[in-house]
C-alpha cells in the first residue's frame, strides 16, 4: 500500500526578471510521479543539481509546488491546515544532510529531543527525561549526554541525536536527505547500519535521498534515477543494479568504482559532456547531448516514462524514459 504518492509534481524557480516580468525559469523538478509503499525504502539518486533535495522539500511541505500533488495517506498535503497539518508534521520527519547545522547550538540534547515530545503532547512533563533516555539508547548513545551541547559531539554523534529527534514522535515516514554525505566514511557505515536496524525494529518508511550508490544498493527496496528534474528510470533496487537500462543509469553506475556489479551488466561508459543548465534544458530527451546511444527522435521528442520489457524477460513495474526502450 502506498503511504506517499507524488503526482505530476513540478517546481520551477524564477531566476531572472526583465522589467518586472520573469524572463527565465529554473526547472528544478519537472513533472515527476512516484509512490512510496508502507514499510519500504524508496531511494532517489542522481548527480548534484538534479532536483532530489527539492523533491524532499516539496514532500515535507517546506515549499509549494508550481503544479502537481503530493498525497499522504490519500490526502493532498497542500490542503492541510490546523490540526490536519500538525498531524502531518508529526507523521513525516526529516534527517538533514548537515547534523551540526540542523541542531540549535544553544539547546542541550535533552532540550532538542524533548521539544517535539512537548509540541505534540506525547509524553507528560514528569516522564520527559525517561523518554529522552530511551530514545538515546535506541540510537546507541548514553544517557549521560543529555545536558551537553552540539559542539561537544562528533559528526556521527550529532547525526544520531538528529535521528533520535526524528524518532521521538513515532513518525510513519522519515525523509533522509543525504544523511551520510557530511560524515567520515567509517561513521557512514555506523549510521547506515543504525538506520537499517531501526527500519527492522520500527517498520518506518523511508524516502532516502543520496548520490552514494553503494549505500542505496544496501539500504533501499526501490530506486528512481533523476536527471535534470525528471525521473529517467524506476525499478526494484536489485533489478536496477544488476541490469541498468537507461544510458544515464549506466553512466551513473559506471562512474562509481567502489560498487561491484556482474561484469556483463555494466562496462565503463565515458562521460561525453557536462550536465546542461536546468535553466536551458535541451529539447527532446534532456540526456541526449551526453548520450552515446542517441538517434533521430532523441533531440526532438521527450520520451515518456512507461513500463518496458527487456529482450530477456518482462520488467514488471519497471519504468524507463528512453526512446531506445519505448520502441519495444
């Protein structure tokens, strides 16, 4: 069952005004659709600037879309107000990219974790300390740190505090926006293992945003690949990593030398150019200027994202936006 649905979602930012009128638009998210099933991990991957974090901000209702809808439990989140909005805020939490920037330097660990408990009236005042202690234990931290401040911790410890804060309100879904990218490699392994353990224990749904393919392969159930604001491939994680179909997905995976693949599934693909500006997106398929397999319709017609079958087997639920596959 889909807990979260994104339908025809767009977010365009004005970037230049001439005589008071907008002359150019940055198309950060340009008409995407996907759904996140309950108790599953849905990953968004792609190069920096492809629109992943903008999707996160839209799903959290931190910004409003240019058009399209985000449905949570079947209801449009942009129609929430009052009690319904407060309930949505409780159900959807975020773990940010930079744990230091997302913690108030003037608040102790106890103040940070207890604040959502107070706002949503989850725990009585006399039980706040016990509730915070339980949350700290859940993320692998001792209870003796409650009166300390963010600057006294390492990056990994700060991210654990952020995770404890997100867990405090028993959310249905956690949006993890590059939660490992600001951490050392050794700490990244600890945090992703913690998230995996919490997922098994609490059955929380994740929208996991990352450019780290090895982490996505390890942690996610389903993956959508974004390029210049559009989803170009959507598949089960194992299917995508074992047999990438879109030329951009192949390029993306071939550029990650630390991820292991079956030798026949992928070979090194030379990058044939820079990512175009999201202000001046090429006509037709946005990837065609860099695509080694482009042919006549690629520079004229935008390919639809639709279910395809490979030459070897039916690809159930696999979506590709590419003229190479849409012709089958």
